[in-house]
C-alpha cells in the first residue's frame, strides 16, 4: 500500500543499538516501487585487485543518497541497471547508495571479510530502498563487512538511517536557479539537528546533482563532515534532473 510516512526528525534517530537493530518496514523515497515477486540470490561481490583490504577503527559514517533520475538518465535501456532504471520495477527519486564506515583521515575501512550470496528474502525486503542486487552485494562486501557480522544487521541499520531522513521538495527545487549552498540548506531545514556543514553534495561535470552525503558520528547522529571530505563551494550552481514530472513525498510500504 501507499501511505505518507512521518518521521520525528533526523536528529531524533532511534537512539540506541537495540532500537537501531529493531525490525522495521522497508520504505523508499520513491514515486512507485514494485519489488519483483521472484528474486534470485545476489552473487558475492569480488574485491577489485586495485582496492586494498583495510581494517581500521570506525570513527563515524557517511549516509550516501543517490539521486536516481540522474543516474538513470542515460541508463533506461541498460540491462545492467534494469531493475532501477527501466521503469518495470518502479520509478525512484533518492535511493540508498550505501552506509559507509569512516575512519580518521581518508583511508576508510573496506573489504573487511569475504562474503556469501545475499538471500532473496533480504534482497526483497530492501529492494525499494536499494533497487539493485548488484549494488546490495557490493555495499555489503565493501562497507557492511566492516560494520557488522551479518548482512541482515547491516541492511537493518541502513534502512533505519534511510527512513529517518526527510527529503526536501526536489520537484520545487528543480524548477528554479539553485546553488550547492541552497540545496544543503534545504536538507538542513527539512531535518531537525542537521546543519549545512553536515551535508556534502556530489555533482557531475555538467552541473547535475548525483548524490547527497550526510555525515554521521559513531553514535549515528549528524556531525560536521571531516576536513578530508571535500566540499563544493556554496555558490556553485547545481541542477536537478527530475526524470518524471514530479516526485511526491510518497513511499511504498509493503503490506
């Protein structure tokens, strides 16, 4: 069914580990989402030879939110990105790129352990948040293994964090001249406890929004982004590709 979802504000993130790990429905900030009725296991992601294995103490986290209309802009007919971009399984606004553990400095932990295939039930539960089995397998192998022993735990925490975010009216923002600073301010205004210096944007070379990244402390609460995470200047123009005519604040809740 479709329903409006109300949150208590980003700063009011469910406060202790027991709550973070509690089961909750899988939400998505999507126009519509139809998780496929039949899903196969996601094959384990392989560590590229160019990327080292790094086991380091976790000092905080980054919640990376990908703007799906821009990602899918030239991928509508891509077999590799079919579930996210073809429209057969839904039309998405923000999806979760990943929840990434950080360390002091730029050398973040990654590829901490070998992984097995992700089970179909887990994939279906999180599909509307992360509509790509390839992405799920990669995020668990590269980042999740440095946070949790089981993929169910990693994706449950990720879903809790993703569901806590209030998204600004991207349709309205896309229809007027916009700067990096204005978009950071819009995210801060929509989420209690979030300030502009806790938000980073990724914009492509053509000036279109790719991703919003929210910086979190070890307690999963918003925090100032570290100095090594480069920030675009506030006066840099940014454009938002809508894809659809609008993206209302409606989510699909399985049930």
